[in-house]
């Protein structure tokens, strides 16, 4: 029996792993992470309404630029505080 069948896996094209942006990684470095929670559950995630709606984190720099846009699905940092009325 040969190991050639293992090589077929290496020939497949896999989608690239999406890396987290520097802004959330900096939050993790400063404050750690809150396992099992997402930014969307945190009281510091706010919405800014312009032509569209953009999420921003009140614990970091906020600007009108997409460079400070936040994602509600990101794992929460150590500054996480549950939205009132939540768990």
C-alpha cells in the first residue's frame, strides 16, 4: 500500500484563512479575550448611522473610516460587559 492517496489532499485548493485585523488583535493583546462571548453581545459595541449602518467599539478609536469598523461576530475582548437585560 502506498501513501500516494495522502498527496491528493495537498493538491486541493483550500480557501485562505481570514486573519483578524490589527484593531481586534490589539484589543486581545491589551485586555485578553472573553471566551464564549462575541462583540455583538457587548454593551460597548455601538452603531453609527450614515448612509449605511456601521458597528464601532467604544473601547477603542472611533472614526468615520472603515478602519475602525467592528464585527459583531468577533470573539469579545477582556473588556466585555454584557448588554443590560442579557444573561
